[in-house]
C-alpha cells in the first residue's frame, strides 16, 4: 500500500463525513497539513519534525481550550507521524 493510499485511509478515519479529495492542504518546510471542517491533521515530513509533534499538539490543544477566538470552536489538532 502506497504512502498516499495510507494517508487517504487515515484521513477518512480522522475526518469522518469529509470529502478527503476536496480538503484544503498546505505544505510547509517540515509538515503537510490537511484542513477539515473541525480538525487539522498534520503529517511530519522529517523524523525531527515527527519528534516535535506531540508537544506541539499538546500546546495547540491547550490554546484551543482557552477559547481565544482565533479558530472556530471545536477545531482541534490531530498530529500523525
């Protein structure tokens, strides 16, 4: 099974009800992001970036819990290595 097929299968499970092929995607230096209606999924591009994901995810969840108004309510990060 190829990398893209694996990611599509994972995205289908993480973003139920979303049309995975129509989601907005962004590519950064260290990550690929897929933007769902209620969740952002992050795929690390390097081992070092993957090692940092759990801490970054925890920080984003804390910020989301503060309801600072910078993102729609209910939007929470999901990080995958």
